[in-house]
C-alpha cells in the first residue's frame, strides 16, 4: 500500500507554470515556470513523466506479476525468460521499492 497521493494525475500547463494535479485539482508537484525559457521543455517533459507515475507503478507491478508470478530466483527466471530477464526483474523490483519507500 502506497502513501503517495492516489492517481490519476494530470500534467497541466498554466500561463506561468507546469504542474501535476489530481482529478480534483489538488497539486501534486510544481514542475517549474514557463518563464524560464532555458528549461521550459524539460519542465514540461518532467510534468508529463510525473503525471504518469501512478500508472507506471501499477503497470510495472502488474507486468512483474504476470511475467514472474512468485518466482524470483534469478536462475529460474534466466531459464524461463532468457539471459537478460533477471536484470530486468531486478530493475523493476528496485523501481517499485523506490516508489513505495514511504509506504510503511
């Protein structure tokens, strides 16, 4: 169970800002100012990436469960899914752990 603000989130561009908000318009993140032309594209891209975070987390968890089930032994994963699969599973588990770090 995560303690983060429940999704879905949406990236919005205002007259002066890029923000990520919830469905009821509660702010999740301020991603920067439109008036900073050097970073405008980066701020906008960051807002879209952050807005996708809840969906990405759920997709990654679902994919890991569908591909591996309860199997987490690297050698068994290698046998059934290929030589690079254990590394991909490890990356997925690390990303999920990082995203849910504050859940307890």
